[in-house]
């Protein structure tokens, strides 16, 4: 709890079993495979074959690619089982969220430069999540890699202690993100490598951005946002919910 309070981020190693996270990723891929088969794609069992089929679906049937992604976001059973897992909710309570509530739709991402029409859909700029949510002051993001992530495949870059600066902007800007400028001489960035099963929990006020995808792999991940219903300021502000859902591609 103290590490989250001091740095704005905590990494919990092997919080979930590798098997459970892999099952989540494969369940998401299986939804895309239904469309691959429908269009007669045949080479999608290997990692490269699946990636190439994703790119092909994106290029040839963009609306169906979008709809498939939205279907995963809105209803994948394995995704929602983790969001509301008692082990995760109890950990959030240990970290200070006395009454945690999921405050935005769970997100599952499959990021690659060739699966996005604009760069911010696979590489987010430096930003804070809080301005898009206006949730409790102790609200957090739970970020879960669905593959091993390193700086080579775009692990998230965090700026410890920037959460103590409070909201740095009220504007979401043209990118759709609450972009901020951080003095990296004062707030040194970190880019932790995470293995399947590890999770990162960080303040919605913490500045962060996506790393560069350098190895041509799809970066699979998911993240959940939780607010604290017992936060007095959140109560007095009337439980605002301004979050806007945008296209995943």
C-alpha cells in the first residue's frame, strides 16, 4: 500500500496464474478466428499466421474487424471474470479502495502499428487517465499483460510520483487523451518488464504512455479502472461519469 501511495504504481508478480491469463488471450483470439474461417483464411494457427490474418482482416474488412473487437470488449466471459475476481477486489481494498467499483468498461487491447489507422490507437501519448474519468482521488488502473512485455514490444512507460501533482489538464485534446508534459529530469521514467501473470496497479493521476513496439509482435493486454465509492469528494461531486468510448482502431 505504501509503495502505491509513494510512487503511484505497484507491480505484483504472478498475481494470476499463467494458465488463466493465457486462456483469456486465447479466448479473445478465438473470436477473431471465427471471422478468419468465414472469409476463408487458413494460416492463423501460428503466432505469425494469426498476426497476418489480423492485419488482413483489418485491411480487407475493417468494419468487421471493429465489430469483432467490440464484441470481445463488451462480452468476453473470461475478461469479466477477472474484472470482478474476489482476489483482485480484495487486493484493491488492501491498497486503500475501501469500496471499489468498476467505473469504465473493461478494455482488452491487441496493439500493432498495422492494426490502427492512427498512431494513438497503438501507442498512447504521455497522459493521465483521471481527467477522462473524474473518479475518486484514489482511483486506480489495473494493467494486465496477456503476453510477456518488455521495452522491445512496447511495455508501458510510467513516471513515478507524478500522481502527487494532481490533475495536470482538463482537456482530452485531439488525440482523445489527457496529454501532459513531464519534466523527465525530475520524474525519471521507468518501463518495467512484466511476465504473464504479473499485474501493475497505478493511480489514475500517474502520467504514463505506451512504449514503442519494435519487434513486430501484437502486444496483448487489458486494463480495468476502479473508483472508490466511499471517497467523500467523489460523493460530493455527484459520481461524475464523463468517459467517452472511442473506436478501438
